[in-house]
C-alpha cells in the first residue's frame, strides 16, 4: 500500500479492554467490519492473532501493534524485532512501534529497518515533537501523537491537538491518536493538519464508554437528590477586592463553587457581565441570586466606604443591573453582614443572636438581633473611632494592615502572617504587636456586649482565625467581670460564609 491510501481518513482502533468480556477475535473482527461499513478507511489492531483474524475478515489497511509489559523498559508498543516480523507475517500493512526517547530493548532505527525489509510502512508512536523529529530522521513513514500524555505525570483529559499542528511542520504524514472522544475533537485534529485520525476507546471499548455515561448520570442524579433534600438552589456571589466567589447554594450547603479574580479596573458592569458568562453553565439550576459586596448596600444601591478596597461609582444600582444581566431576581448585602447571617443560621451561631466580627486586612462585621440581620451601616466595626489621640478608625490600629506597619516600625519587613508565625515561635516584638491588636479587639467585644448583649461574638477573618489570636483576645477579656464578658467563638464557614449567608437571605427575601 501507499501512504496516500489512508490520507484524510478515519482509522478505528479495535483494541478491547484486555481480559474483558469483549477480548476475543470475534468482537475484534465484528468491530472492524462495522467500522469499515460506517466509513472508516483503516484499522489499528493489537496482537498477532487479532491482526491475523482481521486480515482474514477484511481487505482494508491494518496498522498492527503488539503490546508487552517489560520488566526492564517502559516501552510497551512493539518493542522487539520479532514482533515486527510476526505482525508482517500476520498481514499488517503498517507496523506501529513506540518511538519515545526512553530505555528500550531495540533502537528505533533498527525497528524502522525491519519494517521496511518486509515492505511495510512504519508508524512511529511519539510523545513529543523531538520523538517525531528523530523517527523521521530514522526513516519512519508516519508519525503519530499516540504517546503524548503517557510518559509520566497525570493522564490528561483532552487530545494533544497542539502537537498535531507542530508535527505537521515536519511532515504531512501525521496521524492523530489518543483521547479523541467526540466527533468535534476528531474534526479539530483534522483541521490541525492530521492526515488521518485514529479513534479507539470512544468506539470500541464498551466498558470505557459505558463508564463515562454512568459517571455523568450518577453525578446528575446525586445533584438532583441533594436538591430535593436541601431545598431550592440559589446562586450566591461574593465580590471582594481581589477575588470573586460564585456558588450554587442549597439549604446552607455549597453544591458547587468557583473563584474568579476581580478585574479591579474594569468596574461593576464588567464584573457582572463576566460573572454571568462564567456561571452560564449553571443557568438552569437556580431561580434567585444573592450578591454580597464589600462596602455599603442600601435600597439595592452600592457605594464604597473605603474606595481603596474596591472603587465603585457612588450609589451604583447593583440590584437593578444584576437583575437585567442575569434575568432573575437579585438581592444584595454587605459581605460581612451576609457572612454574619451565614454564621448565625448555619455556622457558629446555631440560630442564636450573634455579632460577627471579621478581622483581616481590615475589620468588618454584622449584627443579628432578635433573629433579624441589621442592614445599612450596622456592623461596620472597623470604622468606629479608636482610642488613639487622633480618633482614627479602629481598624487603623488593629487590623492586618496595622500589624504589618508595626512590624516595619520595629525594623522587620513582614506581613501579618509572618508576624503571627514569629509570635508563635516566641519572638517578643511580634508577640507584643499581636497582643496589642488582640487587646483592642477585646475592648471592642466588651463594648459590643454592653451595646447589644449578643449570645455570642463570632470571630472570623484571616487574623481572627490565626492560631493563638482568639486565645489572646479571651485572655484580655478575662480581666472583665464574668457577666460583662462575651462568649467568643470561632467562625465555622470560613470562605463560604458570604455566599451561604447571602444565598439564604435571597431565598427568604422573596
Ligand atoms: C497509550 C496507548 O497505549 N495507546 C494505545 C495504542 O495503541 C491504545 O490503548 C489506545 O486505545 C489507542 O492509542 C487509541 O487511543 P484512544 O483509545 O484514547 O482513542
């Protein structure tokens, strides 16, 4: 045969799962005939007996291989000269072999020579462009992408279309092979320049194809069951200064989530448009949307309280714009208030009135009083006046930003996390800074207790939950008489508090 005989064609690899119920010559020839009847032009067949059986059953070109598991080499496909001889004898037209640059019993040059000596065509199964280069130099007639993704590391999901295009710069005789599982992927391989496309598992490994469908359907049923048990699903969104989280939330449980960076300069219209796009795959799965944002939300309008965190036009009509973009009802809340509600209903609050404090780069919070979340400015504890001479906001003398600035004053270039690490190791200067911050939070907790008398104060945020911080706050509170003291508990929902809380608020806002 000529190389052109298989140009622009589909080749079906008929390799049953070894040892499986279809691992017999009868199925191999059955698949081969069915494939040819449906338009395939050639076959790829493994083992000498199956090549011989197919040769008797069909006239189409056959790529023959032998697979072996060797103890002293990772090479599996047609490693020996004797394999080449036997495949030629059995009636293969093209003989394929592993052409990777690994420890091997026989050099590629010798295999090519043996194939040619039998007047057959040689196909080099490659893992990368360099393999193809060497194989062509050795005289291979075709190069295949067969072994891309199979020479170490985790197995990729998609076919290596880029490698097809790269190989095409070396020769027109590129055969695309490996993980081509849909007609769209096969067409992409052809468009990338392959002269022929091999499809195996997706056509002839019934066990694999069945397991793909089985998995997809099981996941879908599991999601449906979760929804029945948990109740309606809401899209919760938490837009922060550096990243935005979107999640499908049902009954306080996050079913699926994703995190995308917040393109700070792009502005709120662009953030909403890109969120609608990145969550479009979920569109049929929720009926309402809750959005939590940093800053002040009043009557559906969003304003920045600290433009350094996220700059937004004053009074931006968040609810109106988001409803238009998503085409679904939307409600919006401040992010710390939403987190307070999440902790109250599903986290550390356990349904008892709480004040939530998040101590992080800055300080925020939320108040649940008589089972109701206070909105507007309520809970912006970081902005209350501190005790310093200039009456600067409390967060300026307490938060993560302040901790880092104090470290610098003490002569250490360290962020808040470093300062905590060094405090834990017993470095006195770091311990003093952390302790000062904790003592100010303890004073805040005492004042909160006097004003609102919550059942618990729930502490969250990267500083609030850092090892040892809560204990230090408790130690400072220990100086207060017991009835005036607070029950301090650590937040439980971590990074999901905002989306869980706002999703629940959206569900009950209807
Ligand atoms: C890596 C390796 O050993 N590949 C083997 C080569 O013959 C076969 O197991 C594959 O089924 C064949 O390459 C077709 O690929 P897919 O079944 O993904 O369409």
